[in-house]
């Protein structure tokens, strides 16, 4: 479903050049759930943006669903994302002049042939799933950070994406809403055989994945199989003292 081949990304300023991604090679199969972990500044969000076609690599290729993205124009990339990709941004990226239901509806308004009533019904259903049925007509400025995150998550589901990228999807949520969101993400992954790629600092979220990739200093490595599961240590046997 997704392959990154020798991806490099640099950010250059007059003072210095920062090599953010260094020869990244990843292959992710359709239906796979992959978690990406690593310290802040290791390149995780940059990698996610390039993989989703929101940014361009300096060198290398990204192949998404058999399409080499470097060969696409900006309009073609936008069409690909609208039809196949969902993205949950860490900073939400809600449109401030649209209310919750309008923000969730927007991807379908732009790309689908559904009528207004059908789109609104899908958006309402998704907002209900993230427990925001009472906030549908509220604007982002009237929502808490956690509520904005849930609107962004509902929006990412509206086009039934073949591949969903999520940048810290539970980072602004309490445990109850975080669990509900992860249930939605895992359900989309399993029931629709969609591919799920999550950047997270939360080991509980990463433990749900099929595979964990770790980033450090712009480089990536894969954890050995099952290393994301808690280790089962044998209880320490206390020596019996003499009576």
C-alpha cells in the first residue's frame, strides 16, 4: 500500500542545514497498522507528511497504492488525497469560519457526488461516534482542544480512506475519549482492511499496532517482532528464612 524509497529531507537556513530524514526505506502492506515512535525532533511528523503527499522529499520516491507520487502535479496529489487518504493533524487544521459539522463534511463536499443531505448525515454520524452530537454547530473557537481533536478525527473518516495517517491522535484527549478514538481507528483498520499509520508517544497506543518503527536523528529502525508487548517477568522467589 505504501513504500518509501531512499527518502531524504533537508531544511536549510542561512545559518545551517538540518538533515531531517536520512535515507528512509519503509514498505507497509495494505491493512497493516504501523506505529511510529521516537523523541521529539526525530523527524516523525515530517515523515508522515511526506508519506501522505502533503510535503515533498528532496530525494527518493513515495509510492502510494501503486502510484509514484513524485510524478504527480499538485492538483493530482490533491485528488489522490481526497479519494484515498485520511490525515489527523496534531494541530487539528480546522477551518475557523466553519462549524464542527461543516468541517467534518468538507472533504466530501469537495470530492464526492453525494447530495448535501447525505453528506450531512454521514458527518452527523461521525460526530456522534466521537461524542460531539451536542457540539455540531459550534465553531472551533467555541471548542476545547480535545473537542477540536475529535472533530479532526471525525473529518479524517468521512471519505472512508484506504490509508489513514494520524499524528498523535490521542495526545489532547482524556483516557475515555482516547480509548474511544483508538477503537474507531482500529475498527477502520480491521473492518475495512484500511492501512493505519500512527505517530505516537504513548506505548499503550503503539502496543495495539502490528509493527512499531522507531525514529531517532532522522533514521528509522524496526523493533523485533512482538517487542511492543509487555515483557512477562517471572516473579522473584523469596528465600525462606530459618524458623
